[in-house]
């Protein structure tokens, strides 16, 4: 792993964590560089008639991933740490550690909010 500057403090725990894809997600590959991830949603308790007649409920949430998002999605295997993902993006796109960290963590946040991935944390040794 890279011992890049700024790896201490609040970032250390996140950098050691391991993103893992939602095993229940349905994935549709559009082409080698683009996927769509569908995640099932529970119907909210307030979605009963007459409100359910007015407001449509979709049983799946959809995340359309671009080339960068698709690459990150595929790398989220539960084995690689966030720091390893940051290093992979840094090398691939010629970014600084901090630029790569901002891009990767921003995309991970989006994927987590949409239920496409979960972040497995690891206690410090």
C-alpha cells in the first residue's frame, strides 16, 4: 500500500475499509465500459392508498455508471481497500493522491447512497 501524505487522521479508517458490491443488485452491461446497477427498494409504510394512487413507486433504484464508475464498481470486490482503489485510479489517470482520493471517495459515497455497494470497515491493528 502507498503511504501517501495525508493518510493519517480521519481518513485512515476509510482508507483501510473494503467496498463490496451488493450481491442482491441486478447488473445490466450496456457495453464493456458502462453498466446499470438496479437495487430493490422496500415500499415505504406511507405508500398506501390514496397516496399510492398519485405517487408511483418503483421497486428498483437505478444507477447508470459511466466508464469511471463502471471501473470502480468492478474493483469493489471486498478484497481491495479504498486506499488500493485510490492508488489504482491515481496510476491509471495520472492524478495526485489527493485528487484520486477525492474522486474515488465521492463515487463510493454515491454508490453507497444508492445501495449498490457497502463499505466493510476494519479495526486498526
